[in-house]
C-alpha cells in the first residue's frame, strides 16, 4: 500500500482526534473566526435536492441554555456529575429540521427557494417539482409531517457531520447530542426562542469547544473488513 499524502494523514488524524466530548474547558473559547469556519462548513454542506431543509440555532447566553437543562439529559452532565456541555461548551446550539409546511412538493417556500436561492428558470423549476413530487409520493413515500421532518433531519445530520469534521481538522472538540425530550424541546423553542414550530422541529443538539481532559478510553471501531463489503 502506498504511503498516505499529507492531506490524507491530516484527515485520519482529525478523525482519530475527534471524540464525543462530554465536558469542555469553560475557559477555552473558540475564536469567532474559527467558529465562522465551522458554520461555513455546515452552510456549504450538501442536502437532498439542494433544498437546505435545516437551520442552525447557536445559543451562547447561559440563561437561554438553561431552558433545556431539565429535559436534555445528554447535555446537562447528569451522567457524570458535571455541568455538562450546556454549562461548559464554548458554543452550543441546535440544528432545526424543516417540516411538511415548507418541504412538501410544490410548496410556496420551495418555489421561492428555487427562484431566489437556486436561481432556476421556470422550466427547470417545473422539472424539480415533478422529480421531487415523485420522490415524496412514490420513490421514498415521504408524505406525512413526521416522515418529512425525519427526512429533513437526515440532511441536518450531514450538516453537523461536516461541522464536526471541520472542527476536528482545526483541533476543536465537539459532541452531537440526541439525549433530549423532543416534545419539551419543541415547546421551549417556541416559547423562549420565537421558533415557528409549524415550520421547524429540533433535529439534533451540538456542542463545540476544547476538551477539559483527554478521553479515558481509546477510540474503538469495527475493523474495515466488517464495515465495508465489496462486490
């Protein structure tokens, strides 16, 4: 096997460096420039049909973060007796996923997205409407609000994965967080953050910063032979 290039080595090193950081050093903050780079990696991420059915909500106010503490066990340090990511992360937030209100084929939102964001001519927009309509109704049968929100959530995970990889390449730690009550989080977003929850649902929380200590255990994964099949 040939030796890996410098870029390849940097990629593998970054993935070995990254781990789900539970406690961050609250005194080590990510610079604005570095976090803008992380956000840009998310913004430029691919999404199905290029619909961008996600929104990133960054919550820096300690008081605003506290609205999630009672029902976000994955972020509140309950399992390790600390303040968790909510209290220690340099940057904390959520990625929201679009609902059927905007992501149903033919919606006014999508027509505007095709024209103002993708800058498509009318004949191509007609093709998009037909292809996406078939995708929803026949190919993947993504029709209900729950199904469409879940589909949007898949795109949100692509976004967060790219944000975490960008962070790791810069030596910045991260943690994706699913340990929260979906219904109570949705209510909090509506009541305290002005989110229109008919259009947006929480997909996943995230935390970025610098680890307070190195991981206790080495990274483990299945071997390549058990992970990938070739035909």
